[in-house]
C-alpha cells in the first residue's frame, strides 16, 4: 500500500511540473505571436475574480455593455477594495458581465 501511495504522489508531482512547463512554453509562444516579449505580457497581465479572463467588451480599463453582454465594474475583489488597481504600469479593472440575462462571468479590462 505504501508503494502505491508513493508512486501516485510522484506521478501527481510530475504532472504538475509538466503542466507548469507547458503553460510557460505556451505563454512564450503566445507573446511571440503578438510581437511582445514574454516578460512584457506577464507584467501587463491582470487577474479577474474566480480566475476569469479578459472581458468581451473593453475600452481601455473600462468594461461596457454590448453584443448581448451587460457589463459593470465589480468591487471588493482587487487589492484596493475598489473595481480598479494598478499593476505593471497599467490600470486593471474587475467587471461582472451577464450574457443574455443568464450566464454571469467575472472578467477584467486593462489599459
């Protein structure tokens, strides 16, 4: 039983290491595709509540409604307690977008 647990723990650790390496490689290729260095993309990145991505409708760091989405700034999830904060020389803002009155997503805009 002990050998099975040790073997499983090693397998999980290897998968995590491979996943992290794959994410780094993907990030580098994605940055190269848009013509930026990987470090520039990392500095400019923002995060949304609950792991959400970039909002569908952004004008700089502000979100807006359109295309079936109703978007508004959301407070209480960023370091300042407001909807917006600064990171890497950019302004990041958290938003809540609701698609067609049903599906809600947390997202961010930056500028």
